[in-house]
C-alpha cells in the first residue's frame, strides 16, 4: 500500500470485487519472540475510489483513513467484510404539541431504529445512504374537553430519508432530508367496559443533521438533530358509533434531538440475492 497522510493507494480494484466504502484494517506483520509473525492493527480505512484494474493493472484504488495510526508505505491491508448497510438505534425527544384551546399535549421521550442502505454501489460515491426508520414515544394529553381529562397514548414515527456523511478521521458530520409520517394513538373504555382506540396521523417533511464519532471499526456514536413538519385535527375511532371526527389539532412539527449508535453488521456467509435469483429460475 502507498500511504500519503491518511490517504491510502493500493493495487486492488474491480478485478478483486472492491466496493465503495468497504472497510480495511491497516497494519503490519510483526515478528514475535518465538519467530512467528503476527498482524498488528493500526487503525482502519474505507474505500473512496475504485480503479478498473481489469485492463490497466497500474491504476490505484484509494481509501481514506477513519482511525489513523502511524501509517507508512508498505503496510498491509486486511479486509473487514460488512453488509452494505448500517443499523441505527436512537433515543431522545420527539416533537408534539397543539394549538387547540385549553388542551396541553407533549411527548417526553422517543426511541427508534433505522436501516441505512449504502447507495455507494449504485452511484459510485462514498457515504450516501437511503434510510428507513421507525420511532416510538409517549403522548401525554391533559384537560381534553372531548374526553377524559388526562390521556396517555403512544406516539409513532416512520420516516424515509436520503443521508450524506462527510468523514473527518474519527468524526463525521451528516445531513439528511426526506419524509415522515407521525401518529398518536390512545385507548379508552366506554361505560360497558368495552375498549377502543382513537388515532390521529399526518405526513410531512423532515430535515436534519448531526455529528458522529467512530468508536471502532464496527461501532459509531453520535448526536442527531431533526426538524419535522405536519399537523392534523382529523381523528379516527374504531368505535363504529364514533368513526371519523374532528378533534384536538395534533402538531408534529418542531425540533428533536437524540443520541444515536450505529452498528455495521458482518457480511453473511452466503449471498441472499444469488439464492433468490436461483429460486426464481427454478
């Protein structure tokens, strides 16, 4: 490998099946006192550009250092196979309010999970992702003139975004934008002890960003900030005698902040896409 600062050039490419954002451990083999050679890790890098070495064997692929040690020319690279996606978990706040008079609405917490599919194989650009996420929080409604004075419900979130990360060694900053669907559902009992659920939902836009820190080659932690839009006063009850009605105007717009962790799962020992193709051909 040819090392210049935190950039690495090496003679592998499309011929070896290299992919954008693939992870490689950087290090060197050190001879032990018993004469055995042992690989000593000194950080890791991700692939930034891939050379087409099927014809031009002299061209180099390049990577950028994430965790960078005392790198020097001649060091070895060991592939660290991961799936072409990251798994996110987050915990923090979710916006919820109302402008309906004499009613107070809030959400105290939110937790969720996301899958971030790496688009690098499609667009040949590093650190672009399509994310699909779900979140779950509480919905606290007080002084509701249309029902019980205090209601505790469930606040749901589903979102799809395009995310871009920019790596700065261990840190990366990111921005994302997309669409979100928010919903509040709460349960209640009538005089006959029959139980029902009422729900309110609205779609809207979201934009956000944040900063991450690479803990190691598989784990990343960070903070995310998000802005949501959307509101609705249309409610639906599964009590058929009530059905659809106009009620509290639930405002899902506002800011959210959350702590997040990102995990890069290992590659599978088999190719599920190939299995699916073979099944279809049968």
